[in-house]
C-alpha cells in the first residue's frame, strides 16, 4: 500500500568508537536502558536537495559540520529519546534563529488541555486496574464471592423496562426502557434509554434533561451502528479489522465471565462529567465509554462493580440529543457520539481479543487508546465525520491553514510529551492519535491496527511486532519509529516525499483490508492553529518522546552544531 520509507544518511565518523549509532531500542523484547559509554562522533552533512533528512547518530557528543550552499534553507533538529527516562539536551551552533519562533519545553505538569470531550470516567479506570485480579480468581474464590443483587434481566423487547447500574454504587441504578432492537441476522443491537432522558409524545414518560432523546434519534443511532446489509455500519467496519467483540471462548476460559448471546447493548443515559460530577451538560464532558465490569458475572466480583451482565456501551444522552434547531445525526454532538462509538468499540473488542484471549492482563493505556483513536481516523469518511483531522470527510487533502478543529491543534501545543506516558488528559489522546495516524499511513493501513491487537505484547513491542509484518517495516525498532514519526511531523507540509515517512500525499490514501476499503486523508500539522511547537532553546527530551528544535531560517554557507545528549537520543537534521 505504501512506498518504502528509508532515511538517507551521510555520516563521517571520527576515530572514537560509535556506540548505538542509527537508533537503539527494542527488537521485540522488553525495553531496558543500557549503561551508556560516553562517545563522541564527527558528522559532515552537505545540503543539496529541496528537502533533506540526515541522521546524526546517537552518541553522547555529536559535532556536526553542515554545508548549506547558497540556496537559503530552514534547518531543524528532531531529538528522539528512546530511553525510558528523560534526557537533557545541550545544543550549540552558530546559525541564527528568528525570535518569533521562541518557545519552551512542555513538561507533563504544564500540559495545555481543554475539558471539551472526555473519555473514561475515573471509576472505569479504577476497575481496569483490577482486571488481572478478577481474571486470576480460582473456582474456590468465585464460590466464596459475595452475591449481590443483579438487575432483573428483562428481555430486550421494545417497551420493556428494567434498571441498569451506572457505577460501582449499586444503590443508584437508572430506570431505562428498550427503544430499539435490530438484527443483521447474526448480531442483535439493543438500544435502551434512561426514562429521565427520553421524550416522546403519548409515552407517559417525562424527560428531565435540557436535551431529550426521541425515537428518531434512536433510529438514526441504530442505523449508524448496525444495519441488516453487510459492510455498511460501524459494527462491520470495525470488526472487519479487529474481529468479534465477544465469544464463547471467554466463558470457556474464565467461568466468571458472561455467556455469549450475540447481543450488544447501548444505554443512552446522562453521564456525569469526570471532575465534578456534574450532570445535564450538553456541550462537553464524558461522551461515552465501554466498561468491562458488565462482562463479568455479578456474583464473581465481590459485589464491588454492579455488573449489568451485558456486552454494552454507555453513551451520554444529553450530548447525543444536542443538535441544531432541527436535530440531525450529522450535527456536531450527535456525530461526535457516533465517532465515539467507533472509538469505544475498539476497546470492547480489545478486551476480548487481546485481554481475555491473549494476555490476561491490561494493555498499556497509551497503546489501547492509540488503537481507538486510529479507529476513529479509519472510519471517519464512512461515518461522514471530520474525524481527528478536523477536515471535511469529502476532502482528502490536508485542508486549509488556520484549522482549529480535530486533535492536532492540541498535539501541536504538546508535541514534546512522552508518547508512552499516560496522564488521562486530552493531550494524551492527541499525541497517540498523531502517532497512530503516522503508523496507518506508512505501515499498512488497517492491517497494522489488526496486527497490533493480535499479539501477546502489551506495550511498544506490540507496535514493533505489527510494523515488522509489513513490507515497509523489516528490521524496524521502536527507536526507528519514534525518530521517523518526528521526521514525518516536520515534513508534513510536503507532498510526494521519496523514501521518507509521510503524512501528506495531497489526497486520500486507500487501505483495503478484508471486506472494506478505508480512506485515510492527508495531514499537514502546519495547517493547524496553533502551529507545531518548535523549540529555540535546549531542553529536556521526555522518555520515548520527541523534541523539535529550530536551528535557523534562511541559513546559507557553512556552520557547526554541537550536541550533548544521553547516548540514546537519536538526532536528526532536517533541511527544507
């Protein structure tokens, strides 16, 4: 699907020994930081092309002589730290930078974030932390578990009413009514709506929310998630990549998991904001989530989780009902809900396909979220959504300058964060989204997402495993991918790059996998407002993160660069 991505390198190495030049990192085993022997290298670079990428190596001291010639160039460094600890960088050179580009290092404590769209509530994260314990219960443990009241499993027939537990506080269930049941012949989708969130003439139920769900809205949501014909809904597009969301192998492997009945439930209810909690908020907060508590038999979890014993999603009813004057599924908030369903569906499938069937423990959060973010990217055109790019779904180009939509304005503000660290803020979603978009567009499209899920690794080794399965990924390490990602960000304002990692072809890139073809739009990070954060002073390179540095604009002639690094930080010179 993609052209080969190989970086050109011109190195002249001095007499001293070079340790780990060209990137270190893993080859499919756990990452550990080696003892670094101080090394010094000399590198000579001649700039000849319209754009040029040169690896300067990974020594502790790098002395670089650069010859630009008479054609002015803007010169940058990308520092990619493959170590699991932060690295201090010292950069000195005799080129000049423009003061307008001055910025500072962004540390995790300084992350700029906007509480606009949130994902999992804290109680879901707390539950996830104990999944390994729940899965390791013995049969004796299960028989000794505390039995709790389970909401009576009312048959999924439109008009039936039952209660659902919304949190581990089982004293506060919500009363809900089945509003839609649809089947494609294999899977049945049941949509329930909390009674205090539903408004329908003659129903006898009084909605108590500022925005209320109607039968029209329920029908539209059902059509987006599951329709009778094949390959025309979120269920088909996402399972086509990852596989089924639940199966009999779960119950066969762990007796404290629910049986498979080929049904999925969506509960539309008012979800409180994560911080307060504050209810009844139509313009931001937790849109929806998958919570694996409901996949467990209630009596097996010591009475702490309030399992509804269903394979199910929770979706915020107030945001979903928040449309324009005449509500449409294509309005902003309803369409965000639809995209969220695709995001959360990956989590649902991930729990079964990876956690239950393959590893029996949690995948690292950044990796799980990257797959969900990439799933939204993958299906954006199919659900008629601007997606993470924030560009019209019919437009395969990178869009226009000044774009404030999508994930990437926030990524640009926080692009020096550690890729693999997770603090649960929106900036974390933006960084893993950007990395996933790079993997999708350079290492096999939908195939790479499938392969990241379908292996026994829970960390960056899952990415390396998947990338190596692609024709373009032979011999790649995580250090290589980290460095290439930074290069791709800096060159995203170029199209038709040759043998260089890229985001931007000027149009859609097609990815055909199994029964579906997915459209991946181009991305230019320099089209977003704010622009990418590019440093003009030395600073700290976060663990497994990138640091973007400007040497100067309109540079000509010869000059020198001296870098003092940690021996595990790949330095790359970019001229454009």
